[in-house]
C-alpha cells in the first residue's frame, strides 16, 4: 500500500523533471540526513546541520553548479564532523561521511536529470525497483547460501542473481523501447547498477548493525525510513553518474 501511494508522485516528478524533481530530491536528501543523524547518534548536533549538510549540495547542483556542490559536500562534512565531535556523538566520522554520501548521490540524480532527462532517471528508478523485487522473489523462492549473514541474514546469493536478472530485463526492455544503439551494453550497465544497488543496501544494513538499529526511521509504513527504501538507489545513482561522466554520454546512448 505504501508503494502504491508513493510511486505515482515520484513517477510524475521524474516525467516532469527540472525543478519539481530537484525539490523532491532536496527534501528527500534532508530527510535521509536527519535519519542518518539519529542512526549515528548525532541528532543533538546544533540546529539543522545534518539535514542541511545533505541537502545544500543538491541545491547547488540544481542551480547548475557542480563544482560548488562538491565544495559544499566537503565543507558540510567537515563542519558536521567538528560539530558532532563537540556534541559528544559516538561516531562523528560516520555522521560526516554518511551525510556527504547522501548529498553527493542525491546531487548525482539531479545532474543525471539535467544531462539525460527523464529516460536516464526512469532507467535508474526502474532498475533499482526491479532489483529489489527480483532479489526478494528469488531469495524467498530459492533460498540457498546467505550473502552476508553477519550484516543481513535474509540476503542470499540467489537474491543477488534474481535482482541482476530482473535489472537486465528492465535494461533490455528500455533499450528496445528507446531504440538504444547498444542494447547489450545497456543490459550490462543495468546489471552493474543492480550490483551497486544491492551493495548499497548491504552497506546500510552493516551501518544499522553497527549502531544497533533495525530501521533508519519509520516514515514509510512497511518500509521503515527513507534510507531503508533508498539506500540502493543512492549507490546506483552514484555509479550511473560515474559511467556517464567517464564516457561522456548516458549508457542508454552507448554504441556496441
């Protein structure tokens, strides 16, 4: 039910793009920043420093200033580390690095929208959603060896494979619909995004285990917090940004 309520407005923001998507991403970045502050024990840090540290670089990216976004991410992380340390937070380095990671990954989404339009963002979202669904179904149906029982006892290697296959199917379908010049390359890139998304999910599970938390928050019924729902999206967005910057064009335009 939560997904049915949340997905339509997200898809509308993706379709319209521009400032509507940017505002949504800024708000989500601030929300994840606040959840990360609570998770890592620096919620007592003065004012709204943690949400601002996560959101301000995204605002800069939305204004077309990627250099400023990177500078703000670094400066905000340093300020957050100093403030968290003075406030007696148990792990100020985790607080600072996590906020910077949220900021840069969310800024990557805004950057991808400005360069590749709704097709690039739709590919990102559909790939991650397919990965989550495929991993869940395959893991439940096939079971088998655990991926990382120390951090996430429910994840299996079968789930990893199921998520990758689902992502590959999404890449193939989207490449066919958009007449992408290199279908095989889009499929390969989709699998890479799937692996990144599952790695991001596992990393957040490790962080929650580190701080003794089951969920990052409770804002989404049935899903936990924003970070619980978007941890894989952050990693996949960062990888898609790297692939696009490295090649000069979106992977949807790669030629075989």
